C-alpha cells in the first residue's frame, strides 16, 4: 500500500462516513413524525361547546 | 359508477380520488423506516461484489474520482427527483408508476412509460431471488461444513457450477438438487410473506432490523479481514496492507480512459437503485409534510457506506491476501461464489466468518428483492382494486413463471445474463432517462424545487435543479451511448501483435502448438480445435469454432505493418441473441411480459379515467 493509496482510502472512507454520520445525526435528532399527529385534549374539537347548556 | 359501487361492496374499500391525498392507503410508520427501506433496496450484492471488482479493473483508488463525481452529478440529483415525484404522485392518490407518471404528465401516453417501472423490478426479481437463494444456500453450507474444501480452487468452481446448474439446462429440477429447490422456495415464500404484511408491517419492520444486523455482520467480517496479517510467510506481499493496496493504490493513467468513467457512472447508477421504479413507489407512501431531501440524501449516503467503507475494505483485500492478484480478474459471481469461499476455507475461523458473510449477503439481497415486488403489488391493487391476497397470488404466479424460466435454462446462466443485461441494465438507463426528462422538462424544475422543499429539513442547492434539467439527461445519454457501443455491439479489438512469421501458421486447418504458445504468452486463449479460415481479403484470417451446431467466431488475424495483429472477438448482446436459442427465448419472454403489463396498464388506465382519477391536458 503506497502513500497515494493510503490517502485515497482515508479521504474516501472519511468523506462517506462524514456524510452518512451527518445525515443520520440530522434525521435522528428530528422529533418523531408520529408526535405531530397526536392531539392534546384541548386541541380536540368535540363540537359540544356551543351546546353546553 | 356502478363498477365502483360493486367494487366497494365486494372489497370494502373506496377508490382514491384525484387530487385527494392518499391518506387512506398504506404509509410508512417512521421517518427512519422509509430511509432504511430505500437504503436496503439499494444495498445488495453489487455493493460488496461488483464495486470492488470495478474499482480494481479501472485504476484502483483512481476509480474513486469519477465515482464520486458521478455520485454528485448523477446519483444524488436523480434520487432527489425520484423521491419528489413519488411523494407528489402519492399525494394525488397513486402509488404505482403508471398512475404517478399520468399525474406528472397529464397525457394518455404517460402511463405506458410506467410499464418500464413495473417490468424492471418484476424481471429483476425473477433472477435476483435465485441469486438470493444461492447466498442462503452458501451460508447453510458453512453451517454443515460442506463448503470447507481446503485450498483447491477447482473444488469451489465445481461446487458453484453444480449449485447453479451451469452444466445442463433443466438439471436443477432433478432429484439431486432438491436442497437447492427447497432453499429457493423458502426464499421466495419469505419475500412474499414480507410483501403480504404490507409497507409498514412488512418491508419497514424487516428493514429496521435487517440493516443494523447487516452492519454488525459486515463489521465482524471486516475486523477479521483487517487482522489477518500475513497468513503465508512465504508470500509476504500477500498481506493485509498488500490487499488494501491492491484495492486502493491509484493508477491515475486509467483516468484518461473513457472506460473508467463509463464504469464509474454505471456503478453509481446501478448501486443507488435509481431508474428501477422502486424509489418512486416507496416515496409515494410518504405524507405531505414528510421530508424527501434529507431522507434521499441519507439513504444514498448509507448505500455509499456499505459500498465504499465495507465493500471496499473487505472483499478484494480478503481475496488478494489468499489468492494474489488473480482475485481481481474474477467477475461478480466468480469473486463472490468461487474466490471468497476459497478464501474463507483458508482463513482462521473461516467456517464462522463464511457463514456470517453469506448470511449478511442474503439479508442484503432480501431487502432489495422485497422492494422489487412492491411496485407491482401497488399497481395491481390500485389498478384493479384487488385485495392483498389476490394481488400477491397473481404476482407470485407471474414471478414464479419467470424464476422457473431462469432456473430451467441454467446452462451457462444464459437466461439470467439476458434478463440482467436487457432489463437490469438497458431498461434501467431508459427509465432513468424518462424520469429525468419528465422531472426536468415536463413536471418542471421550478415546481420540482417547490415540491421537494415541502417539509424538507435541508435545502437542495439551486444549481442541482439545472443539472437535473440539462446535465443529467445528456450525461445519461452519453453513458448509454458508451454502454451500447461496448456491450450491445460486437467488437474485434487489437490485443496483441505477433511476429510476422506466424502468418504462415494460419494457412493450416487448426492452430499449431507454436501459435497457441505465442498467443498464451500474450494472454490470449485459443482453442486447439478452432478452425482457421483465410478471408477473401488478402492478409486476413479468422478462427472459428463450431459449438452445438453453431459457428462461433473466436478471433481475427490481420497483417499489419508491425506484425501479425490478433483481434479476439467479443460478441455483443445482439450477436448472442442471434447465436443462442435460449438467449432469443429469454428476450421473447421479456417481450411477452412487457406486452402483458402494457395490456394491464391500458385496462387500469381506462378504469382510472372512468373513475375521474385521471384528467388529461385539454380534455
């Protein structure tokens, strides 16, 4: 393995690892998609407010 | 209307209406799930076997320069385009390519281009599932110890030849090959179990487990390979560093060869699964607010991780350490199923590592093959309102027919090779070209950019849109032109020049021993049984051989000013079809499936039109 081979290998592997690591870091840091769809009790319009009496 | 009503009664479901989001249909459960599913679809045998071979034959480390350029110019932009178009089509109520294309390009002809996106995954599945079963069979053979055959290289070649039925058509159906058939049936059924469970509970659930398992298994084998040292002190050059050097030492002279650039572009193109009709189908199950830009980039980068960081560090270095430079001359199957078993047999702990390696390949293949079924299942369900068990049964029947065809015509893997070339290579180029034109010129890059950035967590640089419109189609055409010239057409290229005195040897009926020895010195194999013929043109001869009643040209000899030029004959795929009845039958089979799918697309299109789901421009 000559110095050029070392350079190409290290640069290639590092580039790919950096890109994959960055992307996974960004993806895994995002809030789960499902959480957006969950409604709290106050957000649920039951339709019975106007007829409370 | 009446038909819809009956369908609703019969199947308990309501058809999607155009411009209505596909909220009632299947969807991915998690963000990471869809990313792993798309990455799993892309990661396959090509990452571990094809990539290292291509790199070694095209300049080693120097190959990585055109490779990364192709990734940036061709691979990632096309991935983004497919993700964007797929989600857009899904939100308009379609999951299959014929429907999605009709939405992107409101024209009656659009749906027929979608036939490519059904045909490609379906035909590839027909032979890919067979290769997948080889991986499982090899993994099990390590458990039983059947593949520990010592250092005799011919034993592995014989094992592979017997396993795939290379000697005779129909041999895999005899009683001696029941084990292979059982494994194939199990693999086939496993794929359909996953697809039957659906996008979220089947494909996504499996990929979320399979992808991390693959990383772990590959890492274990990687550590084993990198700690092998110098197994044979008598051959100090065959060490770990020697193996890495064999793969990564750059030969920059190769960068001046168009073949290197062609190979690098082709590798990126096939590796990322662009133009397969799979990404567009997978992306159609996304919700409107789901990201496609970061997800597309992440799945592409994961594929690169498997290819460069694992495939590039394991396969060829391991093969070189035990087999020397001969390892780089093997094709994909030769490297994977002949050389590597030989390597594992000589490696300390080889039985365990051989099992882990082939089991990892099997998982990689499953994540790919299951993705090939989904586009057709989606089409059958939304085109004809079929329930899952009916669509799965129909697809099972269709794919089993094709798989049986490849299984029966096993001699020389001719049928497999034909399916792989005409569909797994040529049609993929065409579909990618269609998709880039649809995105850049019909859907439009302004709308494409707007759509891509809905819900996006990162931005696509503006110039990528212009690349998609102007550069990618031209780039694809250039690659396709080079590919067509190289592989479809036959060639007689000068490989060596002999002393002019050998011209006298060509006037005999068969080549003399002296001529054969001179050719062997130049690494040209010519059969002693070849017949030599002098052509009417002065100073030109050909060597031919009759195989199974057909005359096959082997080489041309021509007097040149430097001596006697030797031009070995490389048969292109058109010539192969004309020469071999099995090759011709394979192409006819592909044609038959194409016509059948076109018919189905026509019927489905009429149903969609009558339901008001498709509206064409001007109608």
